[in-house]
C-alpha cells in the first residue's frame, strides 16, 4: 500500500497550521489516476511531415496511392483521413486511402488532403502537390491463335484497348522455341517450312501515338502436320530393258521423306531414301502393269502416286491412272 500526501496551509493570525492529507492507494504502488486523463491535458497532435502521390505521371490503369510520413510527439499510432482533389476541386465521396482511376482523364491534376489523428485529437491538414494524369499505354487483354486455310496459316485474334481512346497499332512477333521467325504488323503467319511439333507463340505489342504498352503472349499452338507432295511424273517406258523413274517429293514441314512401293510388278524396287525406282523389264512383257508409290513423312502422313505402264510390241507411252 502507498500513501499520496498533499499539504494544505491555513493562516491563523500570527501562526500557520499545516495539515497533511493522505490518500491510501493499493495495487503495487500504482495510482488510480488514469494515464489517459493525465496525457489528455498535455497531448500534442500528430504532424504529417511529408506526403507525395506515387507513380507520377498517373495512369488510368491503376489506382492512385499516396506515401505518408508522420510523427506523433507521444509516439502514439497515427491514423489518417483523406480527401482527394481533381484540379483543386474536392471529389465527392473520395475519402479512401487510394483513388480509383475511374472518372479521371488525361491532363487533370490530382492531389490529396491528409488529416492525421492519434487517440486524442487531430493534427493539421496536409495537402500534397498536384500530380498530372498522363497518357495511359494501350493494353492487350487477349490473344487467341487459330489455324486457317486447312492449316496453311496461323491467325491471331487480338483484343486490345486504350483508356485514353487513342488509336492503337499492333506489332506481332511470331516465335518458335523463343526464336523470332517473323515480326511485323501482319496478324497471320504462314506455316510453310515450320516444324509442326514445336508450338507457335505470338507476342503482341500495342502502341498509341505516344507510348508503347507491355508485350502480351498468346497461348502456344501446335500446328497441323502437312503431308508430303509428289512433284515428279513417271516417264513412258522405252520398251524392253531397264525402266527407271526418280520419284521426287517435298514436305512443307521439312520432315524427312521415305518412299515405298505399295503396288508394283514383280522385280520392281524403289530406294527408300532417294525414291529411285528401277525395274528390269523382260523381253516378253506385254500389257499394262499398275504401280502405286507412297511418299511418307514419318508423322503418320503420306501421299501416293498411281500410274500404269503399258507394254506392247510397239511400246506406247505410260498412261497415268491418278495422283
């Protein structure tokens, strides 16, 4: 138990009477006087020492935020009240720590008034410097790749917007294995010569007359494999002796091509790698023989060429049955 003492003095004629008043306090020497009540009389308000709006010039794509530094003499926690301004005019209802860009326009100037407060009282208001709303870059929000012309081309369907309503120009950067294979303003890509087993990606860059937006990449697209094409024609037989035909084929995907005889007379062969067809024609060969040659790309695709070779005493030219 602790005693708090105060002394009163009364004047009694020529003398003075001293009276000591004591108040008993319990609780380990702690007074019943509230610390808050003690502080309230001498509390000093918090002060905003500096504040600035971030990310100047402002963009219409992100909320406006402010960075604040404040001090409280009693080291109490400081809270803030906000009032946002546009061109020095307070914005109705805009009292949050951040300001939505909805409703702002390029060229406006934004500021914010901040009032600090501790648990007892408010401090003086602090107004930031005004910050200009600048040009907001255009943005691509979606890009979808699709095949066209039976797989001969890839087309990009793009969604892009500009919050300032500026004209938008798009640049397409086509890639396979992160290597640029074409770049320009065309929204399509020929698949000729591309490896169909490696996905194609397009990176799109949007720009307005002043600024360039961030690149946007599409989802990868696997191409359709193209079958090889036989581009040669069989020669007419010259009669008895050796019949030769060099079968030539091309593959737009660059796949290696192998050759095979699916139907042929006895003794006719073809080199699998070169397409060199050879047949030793007997002297008594008369009539027509049917030949069917396959060209395969190893990816499950093949094309064929069929033709008839007709032999008589006076051998006529070969007659093609179909390709």
